[in-house]
């Protein structure tokens, strides 16, 4: 069977792969994008039904195409996927859907790499792994199977009607956990929410969305999480028109907040004694954004309305003041646990020396230590915004530029050879 050849093979046809294609195309670099599912598959099949973008349409997009929506609206997940389908057409992205890369190895006796795919072999000089920041759902080994409790990861959650009757424990209070818990509460479920360390910026302050504030304050561009905050998740929501995630408000509406989920024995689940601290730290993060925003307004003499009420928190609740440390799941009527506990990566197909001892890609701004290999879309690849739609576009530009530069050396080499 003949082997197809290209210059750059991009693996993954989500926003990262598509952004990569746009910049490679602009640089005139031949490439192919392979996607094992459909374009932006994870927006379609790895998210719950009611999910809307966490950022408004004017912000959570690529620079060269607007959403067909009110710029201040939070568009639904299907519309996000449709946007990328339209984008593929706009840039004439050479994407092939339904083609999985099963293995990629460095050629032994020729430059570049050989990819084994579900549709044959492809040889490429460079490879960009754009297979996502959130690939493999992680469920901590706390509650064993066989307890009669339905357990699922947030990627498997679709809507309240899908769950067995009864109370639900949601573990994780990042954007996914907070939004799913809120949806279940609104659907009339009894909800327990296990709250770990989190940031919770104000949705809007002084007439501007938090995405604007994080932008002008340079917080999206931070190159690494602050020391000790590596595992702090961000709790934001565009649901129901967008509102600040406020755990006190959840509790006042009947949600039972508990600390970080720690262990399980004899039908009982144990929670850490950290609820009050996690809420206080979340509040401190919220207030720090207000402080920085106020200072920015003053420094730049902006005419944005003051909002002193934003500093007033709602009342506490008994579940916060006297947190439950141990819960008998059966007695509490909990029939379902939803683990909104994050993701791992799986680069089993990428058989090159580009990983550290923990299996994490070794790279700088996506340029791997293994020449010719690139990673795109990973958390903090170059900055806080790297996993976001608009952020990955800029990271892709950097990688395309790097590939262009590498190609310049090859072109010079050919030229120098001919001169000899
Ligand atoms: C619940 C949730 C909400 C989010 N909301 C927002 C938001 O509002 N705004 C925002 O900017 N970001 C948001 N994000 C973050 C980010 O935008 C998404 O995670 C996005 O899907 C990442 O895009 P990606 O292209 O990097 O990866 P993915 O979308 O994961 O795309 C990778 C693609 O690679 C394919 N693939 C994997 N392995 C192979 C293989 N071996 N061969 C071929 N194809 C392969 C997969 O099928 C997949 O389609 C959200 C994330 C989550 C989890």
C-alpha cells in the first residue's frame, strides 16, 4: 500500500487542530488534520446538554470569525461546534473526519515520522498533537463499584432526567461541578456539593464581564499558576444568562456544601475539614479581582460605574458553619455521584521520546524536546488562556512560526548543497 506524504500532520480536529491549520495554511505549509470523530467532537459528545460557553461570544472565538449571535450572549455547546464547522469551511482546512491515528513513530532511515491511521499510513516531517487538554476523564478511586450507587464523570452527565431518582453528590466545584450541581438543584434534586480549592471571579463587575477584566489585568496572559495554586480550579458559568458562581447562594437555596471528598468506608463517605477555608479562599480571589479592577479603573481614568454592592456577601448557612464530615450515602438518599474531578492525557499513540517520567509532555510553549513534535491546547502551554478558544489560536500561531523557521533551515541546506 502506498504511503501518503505531507509536511505537517495535525492530530485532532478540535479548536486546537483547526487553529493550527489556519496558521499553517497562511504560511503556505502543506498539512493534513486528522480527527477520529467529527469536527470539534468533544463539544458535541463530551459535554452536558445545557452547557453554554463560559465566556461571551465576542470573546470565546477565533479573531477571524464572529459567532452568529449577540456578542454578549453565552452560546450553546452545539453552536460552538457549528462555529468550528463553519470555520473549517472558511479557512478550507484539509481535515479528514473519522480517521484515528493509532501510532506515530520516528522514521529510522528517513527524516520525519510515520503515522499509522485507521485509513492507512501517512508520512510527515512534523507532527502536532492537538488531541486536547481534557482527554481522559479522571475519577478518583474513592467509592468502589458494587455499592449500588450510580457513579459517572461529568463528561457522561447529560441532564437531570438521566439520573436515578434521589439525591446526588457532585464532587468538584470548578465550572463543571458548580454548573451541574446548580442545574440539578433547579430540577428539584437534593444536591450535595463537595467544594475543593477554587477561584471564582465575579461574572460581571462595573459593567464588564470577567473575561474582559482578566484580559485587561493581564491575568489570562500569566505564564504559570501562582505558587501553590497549581490545582486550583476556576468556577465560572454562562448558564441562565451568566451569573457569579456563589456557593453561599447555592447553600441558601438548599444545596448542602461539604469539604473535599476524601475517603469511603462502610457506606459512609468522609470529607476534609476544609470547606470554610476553600470558601474563604474563593472569596479572597473574588475580592482580589474587584480590587485589581478598581485600581485599573482609577489608573486609566475609566468611566465605569462604581459597584460597592459587589463586595457584600450573602449570609452563611449551617452547612458552611457546621460542615458535615461524614455522610451515610443510603441514609442521605444519595443514589448518584457525579465526579467533576478533571482529566488526564493519553498519548499512547505518540511513540516518541517526548515525555517525562510521569508521562507529561516535555515542551516549551508547545515545542517538544523531541525535534519535529509539537503539542497544542494543553493547560498553561504558554499562558493561562492556552486551553481556551481564543488562547489556543495564538499558541498555534507560535508553533506555525516555529515550523516555518525550521523549514527555512532545510531550504538553506538544499540551496547550499546545490551550490557545492
Ligand atoms: C465542560 C467544559 C467547558 C468548556 N467551556 C469552554 C468555554 O466556554 N470557552 C473556552 O474557550 N473553552 C472552554 N473549554 C476548554 C476548551 O475550549 C475545550 O476543552 C476544547 O474542547 C479544547 O479544544 P482542543 O481542540 O484543544 O481539544 P479537543 O476539543 O479535546 O479536541 C481534540 C480532538 O482530538 C481528537 N483525537 C484525539 N485523539 C485522536 C487520535 N489519536 N487521532 C485522531 N483524532 C484524535 C478528539 O476526537 C478531539 O476531537 C471547556 C472545557 C470543558 C471540559
